[in-house]
């Protein structure tokens, strides 16, 4: 049985996922952002959509995430170690425009999801290493 801290972290992750799923992908906000920045759309929309959906997919597992095998935990951990702009530095020139735009809130929600997911996965790996020694 997982410890109460892991369960609480998993429940928080599920709550963050629920919050994120209440709004649609911000296509119009991204179009406005790109327009302000004077950049053609390129592949920002598909890259950001994939990033959001991958994080949401992991977080949607909630407490069931605690039953993942070590390989799945390792894969998710590797994904969660990088935020969107670390994963896609080619969009770094948009950061000044993002700070002044409506899309900042969506990015903050997914960044919180990413860091909560990463913290849970690290705690889970640590918990498994400790229990293996006992």
C-alpha cells in the first residue's frame, strides 16, 4: 500500500488534471501571440498541443499512477524533467510576448502539472528503492 504522502501527491495531480481539462486548447490565444510577435504559426501549435496532451495524459492517471511499473515511471520522469521551452528552445523568442499575453495562465497550469508530476515520480521511485532495501 503506498504511503499517504504519495496518495496525496497523486490526488493533487488528478485535481490539476481536472482543472486543465476544463478549458479547450488556446488556439486563438496562440494566434494572437504569434501575430504580436510577428511570427508565422510554424509548428508551435502542434508542439504545444502535444506537450499539453502528454502531460495531461500522465496526470489523468491520478492515484493509478502509483501502480505503474518502473519502466513507465522512468519514461514519464524523463518527459517531465523538461518544461516546454527547455524541450523547444526554438520558441524562446516568444517568451517576452508570452509574459504580456493571455496564454501565460495556461502555460503556468501545465508547468504546475509538470512539476507536481515530476515530484510524485521522484517520490515514488525513492519509495520503491527504500522498500526494496527492507
